[in-house]
């Protein structure tokens, strides 16, 4: 591995190539990602967006990705109009007509969310998204408790999918599938005694789930439901996650991805400026592979698309030059966010 | 995750198995515009072609059950396969004890997989029998004492079936083994909060426990956070508990400058200011000093934060001094 001196420069060209490879063909060792290929495409496309490299993708590649995503959209049941399974699937593993088992062909909130992110980053106008159906699909997944399951076919429900549901509702500019009051209640119940936020009530506070919760409160305009004590406590808990880079929980090792999860949470609370950018930056760069591109969670370990994307997103939050600005709540670039806003205007005028 | 089983010498593809000759495999329909293609092994393709076939035919049989096992072995994250496997189990009325054993083995190989733990939870719900869950999660936590999935499953089982009796001993052991295990501290709070209750006696007991551990290792955020958590249940709050305050001041006097200690004293000052109950030890001037010490020396990485807090306390300090002036004026006038 290179020493820090060589490593502190962004290996921009290598990262572009790295993401391009993941958009192409992956080795069989990644078979366990078979049902979540859309998320890999999201890390790659949104990563290229942060690198300012969308324009270097051929038009053919861009349109192939868009067509592929639309093909994974689950449409309402032709016979009875049922929309509860609508959303995007993560791959074509079971995208066939399953006859009496058709309820297995259903959207997944994380795939719907990341699928929409990809379409926005590629400049699609979302005109082929069945908005009403997607919103009904979101609605079918909210539980009594206020959180969300990822999919209809037998799945856990937790804070991750509250966030995905909020992003989808925000992007579609339609909250009729998302009960804000119940979701807020769930989030507030998941605040721990240390003021961090957990996956569900009473579990250990965690940087990733804290981001999901805070971003949701921000997207639903509910941040004012937190008391002053809760906000100050949260700020303190988040700031204490910085060691050099950031850790996800007290007394756990630092990991590149928390430069985004914790960094974005602090940004939402307008507190990121109280962190030490230099140490954060230095740590993330230590996990960079300057030869073949990519970032890993720890120095000298294997890179992967998720840590590469989140490493770049984390650096973007602290104003790294050569990277596009990120919109922390939706986890897309400001450029893609502005495009979304223009789509919203178009819808409002329809 | 590695693609298991490709080196199996004895493996026979489903397409070559005579007992499967009646089933027509259904290939994946990628469409014309494929991206992010995984170059699956031939075995993977074969198994999933037959999985799609039985799903389409709604076949719920012993051989289909077996096929789902091969499918999840190749990709334990496929939630559709797990759900269909549950449908088959239900339809066949299969003995779920053996399924519990099976999923336990899968958990041992993939302890951080959401789908496996979900499968386990559904089985326990069906059986309404949580008798193996504490042991299962204990084993997973032996491997990784901070495994979030294992803690989540354990809390669920304890809460749903009221299994609190010996949980405090379990937590105690984990904290003794590693006093920095934040997950174990969180579990301690969970047990008191749901089972033992925050009686005055328990609050004092838990405060003593936390102080004991802080005395042992002073720079341990987990223990300090727990202490704050317990004090949420103390009517006197953090600025009114004499035991805690004298403990902190004793540490300070003995030259301890852990950022957690200094931050704690700052919070005592902050609360005293807000309550209008400042003392010679706990007031805005002290808070300003401590913030400056943290920013300049003891917690430099957060210097900007401490400087920001410092500015806030300087305003309170100004007010304190104005009040003093007013008091003096009044005294003089009298």
C-alpha cells in the first residue's frame, strides 16, 4: 500500500474506472448480492456523479441502465388493480410471471429508493414511473409501530426502511403512503439513553440508523419534534464518534462509511463544521486504493462499491475539491437534487 | 461471500437428475439491457433455474424444500427463497425442530445476515418456544460481542417471552470481560428499564456500578454514557446527585483529564446555570475554563465544538457577573 504522502491525492481517474467495472460484469464471488444489484448500480452511478463523470458515460450505457431499471418496476395487478406489491425489484432473479405466486414478484423499498436515485442521476424525467402505484407500494409496508418492512414477501422492518420510504415519498412528492406521525413516533422511541438513535426502540445507538432517522425527520419536516436536550445530546453523541475518521458506535473501530453517515447527520443538524476536517480527510484517504481505485472500510483491506461511494460522499460533505456537492438527506448530488426539483415543478404544472 | 459448493465432486446438476426430469427449468429473464451482471457459477444458474420453476408451478414438496436449501446456500441473502421455504414448511407440516437446527447452522456461517435471523424469528413465533434463543445468541455473541443482529434477536426474544431472569448475570459477565463493550452496557439499561425498574434503590445501585467501572478505566465513553442514562431517572438529575458530584471532583482533583469527565462537569455546570443553582464549583466561569482546556489540550479533535460551547457559556458568565453587580449594588444601597 502506498504511504500517506502518495495517497492523499484523489485517484479520480481510477475511481471512475472502478465504478465503470462494477456497472459491467462482476465475478461469481459476488453471488450473494444477486437480489440487490440495483444498489450496486446506485453506488456506481451516484459515485460517478460525485466524481463529475456522468458525462463520460456513453449515451448508450446511460440509456441501457435506465431501461434496465424501468424493467424492474413492478406494475399493478392486471386483474384486480392491486398495487401493494409495486416498487422496483433489485434484480431479475424473480421478475417473471409467477402465476398464483405472483405476490413474490414485488418491489423492495431499498431498491425503489436507489432505483429512483439512479434515474435522477442519469437525468431521466421519471415519466415512466408509476407514481401512484409506488406510493401505494410504500403504504402497504408501514407497520402499526410506524416503521416499514422492505418488501411484502416476508421481511424484517426497521429504521433503514423508514428512511427509504421517506426518500421515495419525497422524490415522488406524495406523502399519502407515509404516515408521518407514526414514523416520527417510532423514531423518537428509538432514541437511546445516550441520545443516539437505534434500528428499533431500546437497541444500541448506531451511526447508520441515526442517519436514517435524522434524514427522515428532515425530509418530513419534523426535526422540531426533538427537544432541545435531545438535539444537543445528539450533536454531542455524533461529534464524539470522531476518532480521526468516524466510528459507528462508541468503542468500535473507525470505518470510512461513517464519514458519510455521521457526517451527513451532523450536516443535517448544522453541526458538521465543529468536526475536524483534516483528520477525517486523512483517514478516508488512508483507505483509498490508488492503483485500481476504490475505498475500503479500513486501511489495507478490500475495497467495495459501498465504501467507495460513501467515502467520496463523506469527502464531498467537507468540501473536497474535484467532487460535486452532496445533498445529505437524500444521499444524491446537488446536481441530481436540482434535477428532481425541476421534475417536481413539471408535475405541479401538469 | 464465497460461492460455496463449486468444488463439490459429487454434485449433480438438477438438469441431470432423473427425479427432476418432469420440471422445465426457467432461466432468468435479464432483458436486452443488462448491467451489473454477476457471472454466476454454472451451479448457481442451474439451482436458480429450477427454483424459478417450482415457484412458478407453486410446487410444495420435499424435493422443493431441499432445492430451497441449495438455493440459500448459494445466496443466503435471497429473501424470496427463505419466504418460499417457509411456505413449503407450513404446507408440508415439517417438523420445525430440525429447521431450528438447520437455521442455527446457517447463522453460524452467516452471523450478520438479516434474512437468516428473520427466518429464525418467524420459526420461534410459530413454535412459541424461545427456549433455545438465549443460548443461540450467546454463542453468536461469543464470536462477536457487538453483533447487532444477535442483540436485536436476543432483545426481541427476552421482551416477547419475558426471559429477563438471568440476563443481568449475562450482561455482568460481558462487561467484566470487556468494560468497553457498549452493546453490553446498552443491554444493562434494557434489563433495568424493562425488568428491575428505576426505583431509588436501583438508581443508586446502578450509579455505583457505573462509578466503579469508571474508576477502573476512566476514559471509557460507554460507562460515562450509562451513568448519564441512569441519572435521567434520578429526580435530582446530574447536578444534584452528591455522590456523583463528589466522585467527579475527586477524579478532577487527582489530575484526571478524560474528555468524558470534563464534559460531564461542563454538563453539571450547564444544568446548574439553567436551574439558577450555581455554586462556587459549578458555574459559567468553570464551564468556560473546562471548554478551553478541552479545546486547547485534552480533546483537540473537537476543539471547534468546545470553542462553540465556550462562547455560549461566556454569555452566561456575563450574566452571572451582571447579577453579581446588581446584588452588590443592592447590598450597598441597603
